C-alpha cells in the first residue's frame, strides 16, 4: 500500500473576471518520499496550483487533502520571482532547499 502526503481531487479555480478556469478538474497524488515538480508553459496554472496547495488561495471546487498535519511541512514553493544565483545551475539553486529530494526519484507532473 502506497502512502500519500498529498491528494488533490477535481480541483478547479477561476480568477474573478476571467473567462476561463485557470485550473480545471486537476487530480494529483504525491506519494510519501516523492519529489513533485510542476512544470508547464506560461499561463498553465502552476502558480495558481501552488497558491492553492499552500493555502494562499481558497479552493473553489474540489479538494486538497494532506494526510497529516505534518504533510504541509514537506512542501517548498519556489516562485517565478525568487532570488537565484546566476553563476549556479537551476539544479544547484534548487538544491539549497531540496537537496535530499533531488537525490531521489522525482515525480514530474505536467
């Protein structure tokens, strides 16, 4: 039996005055011990999804379930405007907070 730290079911979100949903019926499960990386083009809803997961925005439809009160402590959110060191690679920049995660198998969601 696989244990999950996060389970998202049918998550949808639409910003006020937007014509379309930023997220539409997203389903995502993050197994315990995995590293989830959310990739996508501009406007795909990556920042919106992370804002919902982190509690910065309230879900409008669907559910975000953390399996324990400690699960939220296992998430890092690198915004698109975070401070990066230009002399380092992306991997080296991320390794400051995700060192152990980068050494494990990564779970990619696109």
